[in-house]
C-alpha cells in the first residue's frame, strides 16, 4: 500500500541474526591454553568460514558431555551483549586481550555502523574451573523481534542463557521479549546486570525489577561491567554451575538441528548444526526432514570462532557441516537432519519464514535492472527468510516485491545492498499482506481458494465480491517511564490499537500491551514513540494473526484520470489522512503544466482529499538570432525526447521523478 | 569596433552581390558615454539602423548585469541615435531580474516609452552557467528571479506597449509605424541567411556549389582561430550540416509560432508543397486538445 510513511527507526535495536542464531559449536581437543595463533587470526575480519587457519582435524570424542555448556547471551539492544562476548572470549584466551577487541564477532560493515549484530557468530571457549576442562559454546545473539523465530530455534539448542540488563536503563521491551523466549524454551536463565561502572547505574533497582517481572531472586543476579571486565569471571563460573550439560545420547541414531546456513562459493552451503543425538562424520549419508533430500557429508567441524575441521561431531556438540548442498533453502533454519535409513522424529517447531513487511524495490533506472538483480540474488543467497517476487510498476518499471521479517530486516537489507553491492534502489513504502475472503464463485475458482492474500494493491478485489477483508495484527509491548504514559496511550489509540494489558514494572515504569494492526506500525510508529518519550520508551511486537478490517481501495486522480501507479489499500478510518498526505506529496512533486491540475484522492466515487497545482506561465522571451535558433531547436528536441518518457495521465505529463517522490519511503533526516 | 571595418564589409558584400538601396543595415551597439560622433561615423560607413542594448534604466540593475554604462548614458545614446537614424532605432529592455518588482519595472518602460523610437525588444533574463550572475544566484547572494513576477511584467508590459500603439509582431518584439526588423523577420520566416564572423550561424542552400538542400552552418567560435582560418582557407566555416526536410519543417514551425501572424498556409506551402497544415496536424490528438483549450488555431 502506498501510504507515505516515515521509515520506522529501529536503529540501535539489536538484530537477531536472521539466518539463524548460532548453534553451539563443537568442542576442541582439551588443551591448557588455546593457541595464540588462533586467537590472533580471529581478530582479522575475514569471513568466519575461511579456512585460513586450518589445522589438522581435531578429535572430539574424548570430550565428555558433562563438561559441555551450550548457552546464549540475550538482551535488549545496546545493553552489552557483544561487549560481554568480547570479554568472555578474552578471559578464556580464545582471543588476545588487547584494546582492539571491540565487538569482535560483528563482522559486517552494517553491523559495525549500526552497533548491532546481524549475523550472529559462535565461539567455542575453553575454561578451566576447579581442575576440570570445560567447553563453553557461546552465541552472540542480538535479539530482535523481527527474527524471533530464529532466536527461538537457536535457543532450543542451548541449555541456558545469560540475560543481560543495563544497570542504568533497566528492563526494556526486548529484555522482556527475550526472557519469554528463553522461558518458553525452558532454559536456565542467569541474570547479569551490566554497566555497573556508569555513573547513573542503579543495580539494586534493576534487581528488584528482575525479581518483580521475571520472578528471579535478586541474589541470582551477577553484577558486572563488561567494558572494564569487572566480575566477568563470575559469569563463567555461573555458566558452569547453573547451566546443565545437554541431555543427549551418543548411542542413539544421529539427529541434528540446523541453526544457520551460509553459502560459500567454493564449498557450497555450510550448515550450522547442533547434535541432539548420535554422531556424524565425513562420508555419512544424511537426509533433511523438510526436503527429504539426501546428501553426503564432506566435512564437519567446530567454530573457534573460525572453522576447525574435526573427525566427527558428537551428541551435545555444536559445529558446522558441509554436505554438497547448493542453496541455503536446502538447509533451512529449524530443519532436522538424520542418517539415511535411520529416520527420527523431527525436532518440533519448524516453520518456513513468514514475511511481515513487503516493499517494492526498483532500480533507479531500468538500465540498472541486471545489476540490481544480481545484487539481490547474492544477498538472498545467505538470507533465506527474504521472499522475492518479481513485480512491475507502471511508474517505475520492472522490479521486485520483497518480503521481510520486519522493518529492521528490510532496512538492513537495503543498507547492505547499497554498501556491499553499490546498488542504489528506489524502495517503495512498505506494505503488509492483507487478506480477503472471497464470496464470488468466479473469483474463488480463479484463485483456487476462498481466502486470498493481497500483496499488490492492484489485486484488491471489489467489496461486492468479498465477504470480509482481513489485516495482519501484532501484539506490541511498550515499556515507558510513567510520565509519558498518557502520550503513549494516545499514540496507540491514534494507530487503531486496542489495549490488552497495563502493568507497573517498578515505581517509575509502565509496561503496556496493545494489539496493533501491522500496517499502523510499519508507518513511522517507532519514531513517533521515541520522539514523544524523549527516547525512553522501548517497543517490541509479535505476530498475532489476522483480524477483520474495513479496508478500502483508494485511487488517486489527476484531473479526473486515475493514476494506476498510486493505488493504495487503506483502512476506512485512515483514508482521509493518507489520501491527503499523498495529494500533498504529489502537489509538491508534479511539474506545473499549462493548465491547472486537480489532484484528488477517491474511494469509490467519493472524493476524500484534494490539492491543486497552479498553471504555469512559460518563458519564451529570449533573444532569437541565428545561434539561438540552433540552440532552441536542440532544446526542443531534448524536451520532446524527455516527453516521450513521461507518463501521460489524461493530458498531464508526469515525470518518473514525481512517482518516485510519492512512492518511496520518506527518508529520515 | 570602428566604422572602417563596417564599411569594408559592406563594400565586400556589395561586390559579391548587389545590395539593394533600401537594405536594412543594423548595428548592435552598447550605450557609451560619448555617443555622438561615433554613431555618425557608422552612419557614414553605411549603417542605417541601430539596435541599442539598453537593458535597464536602473543603475543598480545595470551593475548587476555587468554593464559599463549608466542609465543616463543609455538615454543619451538613444536620443543621439534617434537624431541620426530617425524611425530606425530599436532598444532592448530586460525583465525578470533578481529582486526586480513589477511596479518599478513598469516605471522603466513608461520612461522609455516617453523617449524611444519605433521598435522595442523585451527579453526575460536567462541565467547562463559561467556568468557572475549565475554564480551569485547559485550561492544565494542574489535571489533567484521570480517567474511569477516576470510573467506579470510581461503581461502588463504588453498591454502598455499596445496602448502606446506598438504591434507585437513576435514574442519579444514590438514595433509601431511599420518599423519591423527586417533581418529578424527573416529568421522567423525561415528565410535564408549567411552568418559571417566568429561563432556565426547560417541557414542557406549553397546554390553556387550546385546544391538545393539548405545547410545549417557554424563558423569557428574563437576569434583568433577564426581569423587564422579565414586567412588560410578563405573562410571560417567550421561545420556544415545539411538540414533534413523534417528538420527544416520543424524550424519553420518553431520560428513561425513566435510571430503574431503565425504560419500561413501559403508560407507552409513554400516549404512543404505536398502536405497542407491540416494534412499534417489535423489528426493529432494533442493538437485537438490545444485547439479545444483555445491555445492554438488551425
């Protein structure tokens, strides 16, 4: 739907890896101190899967299950997960302790710029405690609602989490969301209060919040400063003490969960797996429970954090597996792998990625189409959760309609497109997948089902052929300081949200739960929330299915002629404001013509908004001697060429630029 | 410039092809502080019409435009020119300058009407890249000219000139007592003309060389190079492009539409004997729309 929107600003929100949270990697051969070279190399920014520092294969069989701990770090954005991960890596000697270790595991340019982790990486840590060698497998996972599915999959391979909370900010929306994910997965939760070194830190207050909201006794909280390294050792001990080893059976047939998959152009798809049962090694024939295809294993190994090939991987361990798969869709997150001829009960919870937000993506000029096409292909090779459909717009030419898991997913994708592939695109305003329940027998036959999903506004079936329209809704959680509660509630009401719950998490902060239509969120809701709460409110949401909605199709008319490119689907209540906004944008971007232009937004035959563009008085008053004639003819020729490219609506010439200005997402400052 | 080259040119032209006695010989002149004797000398050399680049009667505006004369100089030159070439003097006036308002500009026109001859050209300022004015406007040290105000000036200027008995025979040109500019009229009627000098353009069919196809010719732009080429090759023509039939007709159309009489059927027939205006334009959808809107007559 072409609603003019501001881009929802998820900046600074941690992004769960959308390709999958890391699995716990396999274990290294027990050695007193891991090699310095491995540490040094992990500081270089090559891709995790380079084989730059291959050693001989390691033997993991010696390592007993009791001494393995698989855990993850979860938190609200910027509360310090990645810094804590850095410290843990240093403490265990996995990487050298120098000043340069800053978010070592964030390798993508976009990650480092936005301060978020996009593609989570795993690291296996060695730790000596009371004379015993432990292998701790850590995942640096930022949590973002867009990717909660991936987070939940990777959590299912952990037995515990470190729940990090900023001592100053306290519990935020994502802290809550992530807690519930871990809780539902029945993991041990170790609360860690970070940034105690800061002036405004108030650990006691945060302890009380944790007790109240999560029902975890305050004496379980470990207070640290990840930045300074204070008390971080205590965290490692807690991991060993409080997180149980995995409950697995080496003797059972092989069963593994796929967490993540990456495409390497030389080696094919590298799947990150966690073994629940059995053993796997090179030469084994394995089957994907989802696709039922069989593969032969070429290589297995662990991540430290770079690849370390191994002879075998054993139950309870986490690592990578290469088996001749050519496409990441062959190794989907949540899939189960088993040995050929020894099928197992697939691990629960597998589902295909469901897009929440769609955007049209077009090259700035059609000549760039092929470039953009290959850039999109390359980016989606490693992100199987982006859905891609070819699409074409009258105004913008041939392009795609891409489906993302959320706004941040979309923004980061776009940023990576620009930074890594140098592609500049026109991104049209995000739309959501509406549904319609058809009543017309003819249409039902045509679409072959009664309930259809409408992605492109042009497909919107008429009211007479429809029993009801449906729009996707989400359950949103907002945590805000008390003084902004009123404003926040007003904002939610303005976005057609219905309050579901309201609770005080401590004296000063309120948690509100609202049911929102998704399309009200994709339109700069987050920005508005942040700005009316001076940045203090936090927001998170989860899919909550569909609800009936009074949707209408809104046309834009220029001097009475409809502009197909600008058709929008909008809720009846919002038709006026959306229509007005589009008319205003058009008024500013339409070049004046020799006559007046009436811009109207209409629903059915009713005009709901209108703007006018005044007629233009053109200048021909220039000298016209010989040289000028030549110049003038050239100019006229160029104008005529230009006019050919103009879309003519009635007798109004509309340059592509005008469409772009109306259709694209409005840039933030 | 001095009168003797002008005289030499005229003599050379007359030698090559006899110049009718009533030919228009126009000199473009910038007003100077001491017009008198120089103008007379040009007259003696054969000039019989003068086009004065007055541009403005406001000294501040003249400075803005980078002119070296003052309003007083301009009016003096005008008066002297009228004395020497009565009924044969044209003045240029610009409109749409940065920060210019309608009222004051009309005042300039009024003053001018009080002392001008029978021909006035009105030009809207066009900012050319590379000029100081362009840079000023770009930087913001000068406001961009307001097209609405310029349009108002033009409309009201036209009315004023009409009141004063001038015929607007072309978009920018006004004449009374039949004092049209003959050479300019040639352009708008798509007549043939030779351009001689650095950067000069020409439109003619080189019949002497046996061709009947009109050519568009351009002479070398830089004066030094032009002179060298003339001395070496006997001419300074840099480029000759035959004008296709369609291109010629396009020029006929573009130029003709600038005049008040437009393109008559007879005029059109001279260039396109086989297809009438109705044949060519009658079926066009755009033309029909323009006709309905009263913006075109066919």
